[in-house]
């Protein structure tokens, strides 16, 4: 379930997976990205909706984080938030930190995912 109160625990679990895979450098970025993705589910789909978080080791170069929710809409949009806006920067943050990101849309669900570097980039 996507609950705002649980996002911190999910961040910790994602970081722990990265550390177990020998990619502690990815832990902070992957945890931040999953936090943004889950927050989007809570804000745009609803508090308490079923959501699945998947963290995948993609070889020595990438860690993939994906969040699936049961609503095929709304699709995330890369926005330029106003300087005084309190929100609207989540996808922009993911776009800046991730190697790439995207959406896999199905008839009854969508997965928003991103891939972060497993090691520091130069």
C-alpha cells in the first residue's frame, strides 16, 4: 500500500538493497528516487492504494527502481515548477539524478521507473 507514513521505511529498504549489492554509492540516489515515485502515487492516485516497489540490480552499472500503481493514468510529466511552488519538482529531480526514466503503461496499471548509476559518475 502506498502510504506517506511508510515512505521512509521503503527508502531505507531500497538503500539496504543497494548496499547488499555492493553499490552503496547508488543507495542515496535510489532512495531519493523511490521516495519521489511513491509520493507521486500518494498525491496523484491516492493514499493507501496498492503499490509495488521493485528494485533491480542491472549489472555493475545501474540500479533500477520502479513503482507500480493500479491506475494507468495520470502519467508523470516533467514540469518546470514556479520558484515559489511547494511541489512539482519530483520528476524533474528524477530526470536530473537518473541515467534515464520512463513509464510502462498497461490497461490496468502503470509502472514509473528510473535507473541510477551503481557507481559514481565522473
